[in-house]
C-alpha cells in the first residue's frame, strides 16, 4: 500500500502509502523512514513493529486534532489538552509545544536480503498449498495477510486490527475466527499461496496454522480459538487451552536466538521453530508439562490472591472501569508493584470483568491497564472507546510532591499501563486517585477507536 505525503510550501511528495497524510515540510521529510497508517482514528508511524503516535510525537502527549481529520497532522491542526486535579473535570485546550521538530524514530533494521520466497515455511500438511513468510519479505509476493496490516501485494486480509480491510463476511473478534470463516468457504484468492504477518502471538500463530495445516486446525477449531483468545485477550478457563497457550508461548520464547539483525528474520526463526510443533501440542498437551507448569502455577497463585475474602472488585460501567482492591495488609512474595499487574496473572483479572480499563490498588500503589479489546476492532462485546491517559498522567505529575514518576505507555499501544515508573512514594491516596481517574474518564474525549461502531452485546 502506498501513501502520499503532502506538505505545505512545496510541490514535492514522497510516495509511500495509500491515503494521504498532510504534514508540515520538516515533518514530512522525516516520515520517509516510516510505514504509516491511520489506525484507531490516529496517524501512526510503524518501524520495526514499533508504533509511533504521530500527533503526540509532533505536539507532545495529549495532542488532539482541531478538525477531527486524522490524516491532517500539520501543527496548525494540533492542540494539546490539559487536565487539572481537584477541579470539576474541565479539560483545557492549548497550543502544542513551540519549535518541536524532531521525531523520535528508531533506526530501521534492514531485512535479510537472502530471505526470499525460497525460505517460506511450509510442508506441515502436504495437502495445503500455503506457506508462510513475514510481512517484510512479501512486498512483491501475492499474499494473504493474517492478524496484521497489509502491503501492496496483499490480495486478502483476515485481521481484527483497527482500520482493517477484512471483507465483512469474514469479520470476527479474533483473526483466528476470520481465518476459519474463510477456510470453510474455500474460495481461492488469485495467485496468493503465501500467508503473512508482522509479529508473533497466539492469534497470529493459530491463523497461520489454520492455512498451513487446515485438516488438523479444523479438528481442533474450538481449542485454537480458545488459545487465540487467551493470547490476545488474556481470557479463558479451560485447562487444556491454558496448557496449550502456555506451551506455545514457551516454545516461542525458547526459539529466540541472540544476534538476529532484523525483526523479520527473528520472526521467521520463531515461526519455523513453533509451527511444526503446533499439531503435536494440540494432540498431546500433557507431554509438555515442562513448558506450561510454571504458567499454570502462576495463574493458580493469582487466583488464590484475587479470591482472598478481603479482595474487592468494584465496576463503574458508565466509564468502563473495573477496580480491584487488594487487601493493603496482604504481603506476598508474588506481589511486585514494579511488575505488570503487580506480578499477578492478567488472566486472573480479565476473567473476572469485561471492563476495558482495569485498575489495581494495593495500599497506596495503583496500576491502570487499558485492555487489548479496546485496541482492536470487535464485532460484538465492543468496549467503550479509549481515552488518552497521558493527559491524566501529566496532571498527576504536575502536583506530585514525592518521589513517584508517573508513566503511561501511550494510547496507540495494545495494552498500555499507567503507573508509578519507579519505587518512589506518591503523595496521593488511592481514594483520591480513583476519584480523579473516574472523573477524567467521564469527561475525556475519545482518543482511539478500535471498532467502527458503538456498543454491542455478545462475547468473543
């Protein structure tokens, strides 16, 4: 897919992608090293599978668009929102940072030039015509993109990524479900015999496996969908699906090798190591206890802590917020405020609530997570669209008088966290933090919309 960058004061343009971004000349000159997309209603730069929210990169955290056109990232179209604690919830619009000009763009890691079509992964099922290559190796290879974005050679996309172009009849909450819908229909897609993706996760793995070994995948369809759901949404309770999910993630971790120069080569190595084992794992998960036992024990310990009689879950469904109050007196070797979810299993939390924002409180410590469900496109069970917690983070830091440094991962990331980034204490009580968070979520504008429609019922 190509995109044109138009910028003020020049007739030049760089052809890179399919729709237009309008940018100032100095910004447009820097975008040539990025792949760009409008995702979730925001202009996003992508390099080495790293997302850069372009409005925030240009104007600072909390930057919004004046004309609501995500393709227009000129400075004149950008403003910055400010929120103050202790008010009745006013958001103040102000100018962006003056003179800001350099984007923090990571150096692009060049793909291995010898990794071509001859290196594609196949042969798992001799009756399948499909093979796998990473997206970076398919720019000139007709392909079907699974659980990913597309490129100029993509003939079909089956993905739940925001702003995807999956045909309506195949759309589903998980990319794996879309893959099965396509395979059941059985229509060929031109000359495409390569399936591709740009990252490794369980939803992508299950989607790819369904094409490379359709007979096995269809026998285990329900299990593969449960595994994909665990991988993306961290939800599920069936022991067999949990064992398979933990095993496949463990095998992927073991496949990583030091010294890999580019992301696509690393991705190819991971899939080459894991894909041939998927069928055996599905058929004989009990033989992989050495891969899943640690994950199962971690989940069990987390379940016990969340089932403690003094643990409380309070849901504020008007702002899509679930608050887990862990007993302040609870001291455990498994609680670590610097680890994600305080060192507990996110599955234990997500199985207890469908709210898109999860807050965990332990004493004065707070962690807020925006779930993956609010990043992707869903056709049912659509969560409330995301708000940009960087605005709230700046308000916290402005009045912080202790050693805490508040940090937010960015609205463009799949599961960003807001928490104290160091071991310093905060001046705020947990009661005040939660009151202010609820108020902010109620008044803040939509900053990321994974799904194109409003609320819907259903599960997935």
